[in-house]
């Protein structure tokens, strides 16, 4: 059994994420049943779609409780895109929906302006790179696809982008939580650095 398990709740591009880990030389398994989460040292929650739909699936399948217990035990967690957003207390997408409440703040629609919404494309990010990977620098770029963004109500360690004159959180690090609004699995060599750093965590 691999150390890393990727949660399948039916709303993520699991093949892309699994292949990205494998191409980086990192073994990982797909987790189909919530009771298997505790068997893994590290878990990854990818997600594409609506916040409410993902929370319904996580709750129905029992993953919500297991994810929270995993984080409580200080075991590494990686959330990708929607897998980052559901860590927060709530989202205003379509209607207000409660999240996992592991991070303080809300998820709201991106601000309008010269950059179109959804935000699709490559961005440089700024912040304390070393907290996410010792190999990161200002030369790295990451691929985003999203219409909503996380607005923390606490001062978490973060990477950010400037989108329509607003500072948007691109990544958050809180202890054993590594949360990415962008897609490491689609970010080529820059994303590979993050996957490898996650795999190397004790």
C-alpha cells in the first residue's frame, strides 16, 4: 500500500492527479471507501465542480468525518481546487453551504474586472515559497481554473495572485494542511515540485 491516498468522492480529475504523482516517481492509491482513509499517512482531495455538490458527496460517503480526523491527527492533507475550498466554513456559490470548517473564512465569487471570470490560465504567485517547497521560486507558474476564491478570516501563510486589483489566495499552509486553488497536477515542473515536497513529508 502506498503512503498517499487520493480520495474519490466522484468530483475530481483523479486520473490526472494520480498520473502526475506517478510521473514524479511517487506511488499513490485511490481511496474509494471512507473507512480506508485512516490507513494512509497522507491524503489528497481533488475536486472540480460545485461546493454544495462536493459537500453532499463527502457527507453522504462518510469522507467528511474521516478527513477531519486525519487533519486532527496532524497527518498531511493536500486539497486541490475545490478540495481547498471545502476546508473553509462556508461558500456562497448558488446558496450558502457549510464546509469542513478546518480553515476560517468563506468562499466567494471572483471579483469582476479586466480579467474574465472564470479565471483560466497561468499565473505567477507571490509569498513564502519555502513553506510549500524548498524548490519553489518566483520563476514558477501555476495553472488556475476557477470562478470562486477563498477569503480567509485569519492570517494564514499563503501564496497569492493579484486578480482584478484584488489579492487572491492561491495557496494556504496551516501546519499539516497544504491547500492549492491552482492545479499542481496540471502545472508541469512547478506543480511537480509541490507533489514531491508533499510526498517527502514525514
